[in-house]
């Protein structure tokens, strides 16, 4: 047995930038390539934006300019500006910042003096410009190293701070920014800060109605009743009900989007149930009371404690050092304000009651099926050949949870290849048996009656909502042919029918796999498009070997590991407010075969015309 040495030479002290680059997950969660909303490139933007918004929250500056040109990001606020003698330190020395002084920033997002330092360390280019009282100080960095420390000069520009950065390709790979993700982030800032103007690449974002605007932006249809909007000191709540399954929440603390919720969201859900029960004097089931709710809650807390540097889950139990508990504060607010609202708006109270009764009826109708299905799922899970699980436990605090992925695939060959080549720590595989059922127009009973859907629901752990979603990334991995496209559509129909929040919250992706392999004796290139194939042929010289992959099952495990590793290409499934989802599903998945036939025939003729024109 070999003996591993352990002496003074094994003890190392890393500089701040070295530690951030060595352990980026501690500071920004996962790295990613920009295909997911929680990828690191968006966290870098958020860290810079948080500082700019904090200035607005303190009453300084009414607008923020944001520009993304390729991979370069610029953020300019019009606040007080960083004190010029501390500019360089503020972005390059850990635990340095004004937010330790509660007099300067009372209810801020960033309190630990880390955020913008992580942006600096993980950017190939980072420039900070602070403008204050007719003077300007500029510092330039690369990979966290100071390249040029400019002397203080005079300026005619307005007070504020401008940060220019370019995420490092050595860390993030071939990354990109998706404008819809950036739009969503910036819109959330204006919804939470009524009157703040954010200009992004020529588009102006401004909100006058706060969380009401947020809900309207994220709802594809009007709610069953006008949005209930409740505001108080340090708290704002908006909600209505729709016709979708499940519960849909947007939660914020000091302007930070807590995508994983926390004690404030838990407290609201509890307070809402208690108030409704007391108002109607009925002991309704909590799931019936909250069924189909769409709600947003925002609170402001002094010195908030988050469960990680990425600030996606609130851990604070108190509103501040001398304030009430978060739970009591929210409970008292909801109890009084919502009860008053329901008494003053009897029509809304009637609609809510009817919605609860409808949910209760459906729940009771499927309860016996549900119990049998649960028991079956538990038994099957003990020797479930459909699921090859990963080792990360979803209920743990493992930072790798953001990378946890489940591949949903069809066929033994494809499942076998992915299973053998996956990272068993973070990647799971669920095998479909043929094509799933078309679930469009069916009720949730089908989720329990259909073994395939029941086991998939059980594997994802979403029966009671997505709070305890087992995998952060749900990846549909099917062949790039007609059958594969059909399976994708059937799975998306299932998710959009019964678990639309999985799509809305950016958890669903399509795996992109190569169409071609081009190789010679020295090099192999995998190509995802005919254009990439043409470039590979040109680069590898005359007569390379060209293989056309017809299906996932043809790709060996040795090769598959390249496509589901750090360079994995994922196409996010995105849904915007103006996407007429129900209309699309009705047309493509409904019982209107003649209409679809006409559509196909018309488009085939169009293709023939195009071919004719190119001859």
C-alpha cells in the first residue's frame, strides 16, 4: 500500500482570484454555456446588476443602461459612484465593500463583499469606471489580474459606475447569451422597483404596477379573477388563479429572484391556506386551496441570509436584527390584508370558492387511482429498469445539484449508450418504452393510470409540485428523425399539460447530437449541421471518412461521452407570454386531422416550389 506524503509543502494558500477560478461553483453555482437560465454567465450579469439596483433602492439614480454585444457586457448605473480611492480594492479584494455598513445599504442583496470580485476573476476582460463629483477613476483587469490602474481624472459625465466585462471562454467554453433570459432578469428588476428604468440594447423596461405587471407578463391567459394586489411596508404580494395544474410562484428578497424559494415563500403558502380556511370556515385540503394559483411575493429583509452565494434560497428566519420572524410578519400581513380584500370583493371570493370545490372534486375522483399508482411506483422503483439514477441526493446541499440531469430516451440501444457513458454522479437516464401516449385534452387521472407517465412523474418527484424536483435539467434525448421528433412533441405535450412550470422555469431541454462524424488517421470531428460537416471536410483534407449517424443507438458509449460531457449541446425549451400554447397543442395534438392534413399538403407544395426555383 503506497503512503501519501503530508508535509508543509502540501499546504497552499490561494489568492482570491485563484480560489474563485479553482472553485467557481462556490461563487456562481454552475458554469454552463448560457443555454440554461441559471448558467454562470447570467449570474455574472446579475452580480453587477445587483450593485446597480441597490443604488436605486437607496434613492440614487433612476436608470440603468445595459448592453450586450457578442460576449461583451456593459452595465452603467447613475448612482453615487464608488469612492475613487477604493475602486480597485472594491473589485479585487475579498470582503471589501460598503454593504457591511448598514447605514449605506440597509436592505441590500449583496452583503458579503464577494459578488463583483467573482465577475472580475471569471472574466478575460473586466473594466470598472467610477464617476463621482466631476472625477473619474478607471481600473482594467484580465482574469482578475490588475492590468492598468489609471490615475484619477476630471470628467463631465454623470455620477455612477460602469462595469464592462467579458466572461472567460477558458472557464465557460463556447458560451452565448440568450436575450429572452436577459429580458426576464431585467424585467424582474423593474417589477420589483416601480419607477426604475432599464435600457437594454435599445429596449426600455419600466413598470408602474409592480408584481401585477410581473404576473401579467408571465400569464398567457387572464386569470379567473382580477389579480389581487396587496402592498405594505417591506412586503408586496400579487396572485390570481388560472386553469393550469399545480402551483406557480415567483419569489423575491430585496429584489433578488429566489428561484428556489425559502422561508418567505413557505410562510406565504401557509398563511394563504390558513386565511382561506378561516374566511370560508371550512377545513379545505391545502392542495385544493392552492391548486392552479399563480402568485408573486416580494419582501425586504435587513441583512438577509441566503443558503448559497448564488442567493436563490432565503435562509433568514427574521426580518432584521430587531424585527419579527419572517413567518410571523408574512402571516399577520396576509391574514389581515387578504381577509379584508375578500370581504370587500365578494365576486372574487365566490370564484375562489368555486375553484377550490372543483379542485376538491378532481382530487377525490383520482384519489383511489393515485394511491394504487403511488404504491406501484414505489414497488417498481425498487427494481426499476426504466430509471438509472445518479448519486446526488436531491434533498442534499450538494452544490452539484445545479448540474443534476436526467436524460429521457427511447429504446434499449440509446439508453444503453447514454447509461454507459454518463457521469454517474450527476446524470440519470429514464428509458421510455416506445412512444408515450398523446395526453392532450386528458385530465390528470391519466398521469396515474398510465404506467409510463406515473413512473416518469415519480422519477422527477413532481407529484406535489416542482419544489422538490429531483433533477435540475430534464433533457429529452431522441433520434433526429420523424419518430424522434414525434416523441419530443408527445413529451412536451405531457409537460405543458400537467407540469407547465417545468418549462416556464427553464428546466426542459432537447439534447443536440451530431449528425456526422468526419475523420482521418489523425483527427476526428463531430458535426451537428451540414455546414459544420463542410468545414470539417475542408480542414481534414482529401478523402476523410464520413459517417452519417441515423440514430442515438448507432453512437457507441465511447463516443457518446463527448456529447453529454462538458461540451454537451442543449437546446432550451422556452415559452414566452405570447406563445399561444393551448392553440398550438390543439392544432398539432388535437382531433383536427383534416386541418393538419391541409397544413402539411400546403407546406409540401411550398417546398416543391422552392426546389423548382433552385434548379
